[in-house]
C-alpha cells in the first residue's frame, strides 16, 4: 500500500525527472532508430540478409552489455560524488572505467575480426545465415572501438546531469547512417550495391562521426568536468577499490545478461529464418516503443544517486515511492503503443514473407504484456535499488532468473516440447513479469540506501 504522505508534491522533482528523461529517451530512440533503419533497409534485400544482420548484432548486444556494466558502475559512484560536487573523484572514476572498457572493446573487436564465421556459428546452425552475418560483422567490428569511446564520454556527461548532447549526437548518427544505407545497400547515385556490407560501412561511418562530436563537446563546450586527455592517467587505489567493490556485482550482472542474450540468440538462431527475422523485427519495434521507459529509468538513477550522495535519506524514500507509480504508468502507456505497433509493421516491412508476418503479429502481442513488467521491475531495480548503492542485489536476482528460469524454460519449450515460436519467445521474456514481485518487496524495504562516497 502506497503511503500518501511519502508521495512527492514538489513540482520541481517532476520537472527535473522529465527534463533528464526526455533527452535520454530521445537519444535512445535515435540510437534504436539507427538499428531499425538497418533492419528495414536490409529487410528489403532478403530475409536471409535480415537474419544475418540480426545474428551479427547479437555480438554487439553482448559487448554493449559489458560496456553498459562498466558505465553503470561509474554512474552509480559518480552521481553520488556529483551530489557532493566532487569533480576530481568523478574524473578518476572515469579514468578507471576507460581502462576496463577499452580492454573489453579490443577483445570483442579481435574476435569479430579474426574469427567471424566461427563466432556466428555459436548463434546459428544455418551456414547461409552464418556466412551472411560474417560478411557484416567483419566490417562493423571496427565500430566497436568508437562505440566504447562514445559511451564513456556520454556517461561522463550524464554523471553531471548534462544529457542533451547525447540527443544531438544521435540525431547526427541517424542522418548519416540512413543516408549511407540508402547509397551503399542498394547502390544509388553511382555507389556500388554492397548489400549487408553496405549497411556495415554505414554503421561504422556513423559511429566515427558520433565519437568525433562527443570529443569536440567534452573538449571545448563542457564546463562542468573540463575533461582533458591527461585525465585518463588519473589513478587512485582507494577509488579503484571502491569501483571494484561496488562495480563487480554490476560487471557480473552485465556478464550474466550477456550470457542470457547469447543463450537466447542461440535458441532463436535454431528456429529457422522466418522466426529469426520475426524476432528481429519485433525486438526493434519494442526498442523504439519502449524508449520512454528506459529514459525515465535512467533519469531516476541520476536523481536517486545524487540524492543519496547528498545524505537526505527521507527524500530518497519519498522519491522511490513516487517513482514506482511513474514506472507503472509508463508501462501501461507503452503496452498500448506496443499493441498499436502491429499496424506499422506492414508499412515498414512490405516485402517480408507471410510466415514471418504472422510470427511478428504474435510476438508483438507477447511484448505488449511483458513491457508492463519491464517498465516496473527494470526501472525499480536499476533506477532505484542499484542507483541507491545496493549494487549486488540486481546481479543476484538476474543470475537466478537467467540460470534457473529463462534459459532452461526457453530450451525446453523450443527443443524438448517443440512449442510454437510465440511460446518460446514468451518463455524467454517471462522474467519481466516474475521480477515484479521481487522488485515490489525490495524497493519498499529501503535496505538499498547506501552512501558509497568517501
């Protein structure tokens, strides 16, 4: 039962929340729009091309989980230091993060560049899909290096509540990516028709421009942190210890989620080309429609982290109560949009096979239910619990659900019970509903409030 006296009545709280959420949601929708543009344009080539690009992007998804883990660990600590206006400690935390992220990006790049076919064989047993995916990933692997730099700089700005630059950067990325897709995939205006390789070149070029914009902004326009190249040399054994102590559960959680995505990709990759294409389309529609959920969750993490760092714990509790209602409202609104999105698919993908189209309709219905759970549990656990300092809980919770529920149930429904594609898909997403019960209890006990600054 929500205690009404703890609901926030200060209008500035809501203004702050949504002023943070809107640009981050906008940045997310533009980031996902880049993937959607690839998806739509490649889908006009063939279902094989669409399946190949989807499977190749599973490796990028895994990389993004690891990088997200490093950046989240940095944000959890840095936003609390921002509550104390300690920018020197924030710079040191970012320098530590840069080293971990750079090493990870290099490892993922090397695997994709040197062993593309073997790597894609982990995700699909269809040789034609693996070969198509390998053609794409060997080029797009270079974009991983630029992606790591961009994410680090965007996280640096978010930690001090500068969120608008990520939106403007993503607008540039989308324009460049779509324009080059048009030229290079289909061979317009005298350019060669490169198919999936054209999509990869377009993505790489867009990532390079994205990184350039962020470097320029942080060097010449930012006045809060004043980052310099020499800041990468910063080091503090004490802050490194804190970063590892509070970051290990987040890193481990990212690894578990990466394993989850890899496992799901391996299951999906063995359901046939139509199923792969349908899941690719459905997931892209979900990402676009649910950006508001992720924007509010990210904004909540900044607000909660900063408030915990300031030491006003009663205000933290009041914010947490109110945010839960916001999350539920976002979930219900997004579910409606998810249902309506099925009318958009035939317009965006006019050339897909009838079987693929039928699968998409079923999967969007599943996601319309699951997104309500995502909006509440994901936002509560990462936007409140983890941001409040209790970083290990989300890792433990995710590990239990991934290892004991999601992957076993997905395997059983797909390969033992031979259930329809939509049932397998629902099994792989069922944790989004089940975690809601865990989130409800955990958030409202307030054990997660921990000031981790020094």
